[in-house]
C-alpha cells in the first residue's frame, strides 16, 4: 500500500462514513476501519461488505420503507456497517435528535438494548444486536416486550460469521463456512478482510482460505457457541480457561454471568464470578460443584446490577477484573474455601 492511490479510505475518521464508502466503492478502493478500543486498522474491499447486504436486508427485514436508528459511535465498525447497509438498502437513517420513536429498526449493543428496555420504547421495533454476547434472557425480555430481535457474531476482520436470536442460537451466516479447530473458531467466506494497515492484529490465516481472530467456541452441528477470548487464570498451579467455566455457568443462568481472575497471595489467582441476577448464585454454585473440577469453581461470587461496559457498549473486561481484585482485597478471607 505504498502508492497514494492504493491507500485505503479511513471510514472511522470520515465525517460521513456512508459517503466515504460510496466514493471508495465507485473507484474500487479499499476501506479502513479501526477495531474497537485500539489503533489497529483493518483493511477490506468494499465488495466484501456489499456482497453481504442482500442477506442482511432479508434476515433483518430492512428495505426502502425502513427507518434505521444507529445510536452508537460512528467510528465503531458495526455502526459504520449499519449506516452503510441502510443507505444501500434505500432505508432512511434516524438521527439522535429524532430518537428511537421514529425508527423501525435499530443497531444496538446488548448494553444499549438493556438501556432501551429500561425506558419508554416503541412496541414495534426490530433490533439487530452485535458487538458483544446477547444473552438468551435479554433477548427473551426484548421479545416479550414486542421487539423483534436479531443477533450476530462477527469481527472487524471477519465481518459476519453467525446469525440468530441470541448467543445460544447462532448459526452460520449465509455464505460462511465455520469450523472449530482445537477450540478456536475459524471461518471461510467472501466477507473476510484483506489484512491490516500498520500494527498487526490477531487475524491468522491458513492456506485453505480459513481465518480466525482467536475467539474460542464450540460447534454443535450447525449451531455455534462463541466463548470469546481465550483468557486463562492460573490458580493453585492449575490453568483454567475462563471460557470453559462461563459456558457451564451460562447454561444455568437467568441473568448475565462473567468470570475473571483476581490476584491472591497464596494461590496466585482465584476465580471470581460476577452475576447480575442474585437469584442465580445458588443455582450456579451447584452447577459448578456438579460440572467443574475444583480448580474451575469460582471461589468468590459478586452481585453487580449491571456489568461495566466500554464507551462502545461492549463488556469492559479490565473493569470487571478491577471489580474482582477490589473484592478479594476487601475480603481476604473469602477465598480460602472452595465453593
């Protein structure tokens, strides 16, 4: 990418990313997006997005009569995509001043959906939720209040990977092949990016055309369960994958449950579980005892009404870790016995 004509168009920095994308598409120039919370630049062709537009329009029911509300940052890749797709579908964009009351569709993170449900909202609204894991409980709550809910898993590098009503019901997006190799989610499709501009990121490719960003997951026939990053906690000399613990606990939780590690003088680290529904705790403690080895059972359980999120509306894992560490410091004796 040394020649000026080969430089990608930076959509994250554009005043009007939709116009910038259309101009890039007209001359077949690549575009660049910044991944959430970092300076890593992902480069992709405009066609890698355009080719997915008909599928998104059909799955979400977005067309010329639609009015799409995208309240999140214009720099976030999922929001750039939502705005560009709406333009190509002939839909109108609802701006913040108009509010969700004028929209037929909304592109939201799970955190934004929860905030929406806590206040007055339209009873006829289709939401497309991405950027983080959408729990079945939150999806069911939105559906019970009259909303039509769609959820997808993807990444700035991979674009769409899987689509469904919530994180437990994801199936491969049209045109995407999904494999899980040694616990990692690998995909092959025409929606993959070309690479990075500047600093490297987590994307890895194989000669057969598959790519991964390192997310962990499990594939049951055609249903994909995504665990996310391969975080590990070393406690008492045993290494525990956080994703494995969260998968067991989430199967029995009504609210959200997040597991992290916290420093501990004797054990090195201890597992801490944060739950948003206090009634989940006894049920999850029992499931941990029944289904997890001793090292994989959280020693401290915290109730938090809401989980901390970043400015982009995604789970703030560092903030979760700080909450856990503060709890262990405040209650040094609480981690001495196994739950």
